[in-house]
């Protein structure tokens, strides 16, 4: 279940729909069957909305969440999945998860925070939220929207925790008795070029969790019926990219058109912008030639140094499907840079080498 759905249920409860407790992963060590940003809402009846991995951990967390509902005070709960328990559940993982569990009940502060979270996720925006353990008088919870507006109890200590959370950071921060996190929906990807490779990149990225827009100057190649995995398709002239594409500092962009002249037009317009990721398909020879043309056209060489080109991890990819896997793997490495859970890929090295 999506983050938006979990928070929507929290908003319903806070608006007078009942009581529950929201469990969020605050810290984790080892290999655990859960995302670093996983959330699960437990209602007073014991029903669960969302998941934090299932199995024995989820049962333990549910039991602690019911206690939080009764006390109406947040709690920090540590849960360990050791080798013996993992084996009992047929798992090959093990580790420790620290959960921040907060009550959800009828309250105007909670209702306002959760309603805005749901609304901003629907708009594709981001925000930062912080919650403390001191709820003796009222919920210690605040949200800073992307536009700079504060909702909730924006006490000095919550403001400081939110300010300390880096822009673009996806994993949470839990320091002292304050839990701070970024509230964001799936990342956005714009793929320029709806041909063989572009379509496969879009499909693989959508499968991996990106919200995908495919852009082409040919209506047949930006046809939603042939790209059902894309959230949006756009037909436009590559000479003048529309502002409605919304390419911003949180956006991933892949340039994979049918010719290097089109790629050069797009990169020329986007290289000057701050994007989360900008990659261009092509051989090293094509990249070198395109870069010479762009520098001659006035694009600063230092801006081109940040472009991932040739795009994708070096895994010997050959077919459109294999290239798509290598490209999406590189985007994942960039997205998770700084994470302590990156498998065998050194995401910082991928970023540095681009």
C-alpha cells in the first residue's frame, strides 16, 4: 500500500474516524525485510494499513502499537530479527529495527498535518515532517511544506530537526527524541525519446517505482496506448521544451532520442538546470562529439561534467532491455547515495564518476 494511502487513513482517524498508531522505521541495522521509509498504521481494532516487512517483526510492532493507542503517547520500540527467528520464518535476513510509534486520534493538529501530507503527495510535492516524544499537552508534530509554510506545532526543537534534514535526503533522521523525515511520493523521471530504448527505460523505471513521463516530437511514439506504464506522455518540439514538464531539482531525466542532434538540443537546455539526475544515451565517441558541440554553443563544460554519459552502469548491456536495466540501476544508485543499504554498488562512486 502506498504512503499516500497510509497517511490518508491517518487523516481520517484524526478527523474523528477513530484511533490508531502509526509505526515508522526510525533506524535499522543489518539486513531486514523492510524499506528504510516503511510505515504501518495499526487501528484500535488491530487492523493494519501498510507494512513494515511482515512476519514476526510486524506482529511485535502491532502489539506495541496497541499499547501506544491506549496511552496516547509516542514510544520508541526496538525489534530484533535474529538468525533463529529468521530461519523460523524462512528468511535469510537478520538485524534490528528501531521504530517510532505515534498515536493517531481526533486532534486538529494531527488532522491538519496528515491532510496536508495527503494533498502534497497528490500534487507530487515534497515536505519535511518532524515528531517528538513529548505529547503531554498536545501532539508534538510539525510539517514544513515545499513552499516554506509550517503546519502543526512548529516548536523551536522541531524546526531545528527539520532544518537539519538535508534537501533531497530520503531516509529519516532519528536523533535524541525527535524523528524527522522527508514526505515524498515516488520520484519523477522524464524520458526523452519513445523509441526502442526509451520505451524500455520508461517501463523498467516504472516497475522500479518512478513516475514516468515520456516525451517525443512524434505523436506515434508518445502515444499513451503503446506506453501504458507511463503516467504521462507529451508531444513537443525538442527545440523548445515546455515549462509544464516540471524538470526540477528532484527530477530524473534520461535523453534517448533517435539522433544525437536531438539529444544535443535537449541536453543544451537541461544541462544548465539543477536536476537530480541527467543521463544521455550514446557511445563515448558520440558523447565526446556532442560535448564539443555544446561547449561551442556556450554550455559550460563544468555543467556537462555532471551528466551521466555514456548512461548506465557498465555491465556490458547490449539489448534495449539490458540497457534499460543498466540505466535504472544507475538511477537507483544515485537515488540511494548516502544510504547504508546499497547492496554491492558504491553509489557515491557512481555519482563521482558521472
